[in-house]
C-alpha cells in the first residue's frame, strides 16, 4: 500500500499483482463512488451523498495530480 509524504505525493509501493497502480485505483474508485453518490441522492440520503461526492473529488484530484507528474 502506498503512503503519502508531507508534500501529498505518493511514495512507491509494492506492485499488486494484476493491479494498475494507485492512479488507476483512484480512477476506478472515482467511478464507483459516483454511482453510490447518485444512488444516495435518489434516496434522499443527502449527507451520505455529499460525503461520497467529496470522496470522488479527492480521487479525481489524485488522478489529475498523477497525470501532471506523468505517473498515469
């Protein structure tokens, strides 16, 4: 598992067999969380939807940061 250093960059981690790395994982998480947020909104679970949307934003920002650094 990767850990963050004080600059919010990812430190290298051991590759997971069949895994595509942290940026790909964050991208997949973003998609899954978006679906859960939509489901939450549909059922008027507003706080849960908000928290899921925040998680999606965090995942998207991570992917963008990695793309800028040429790591994706």
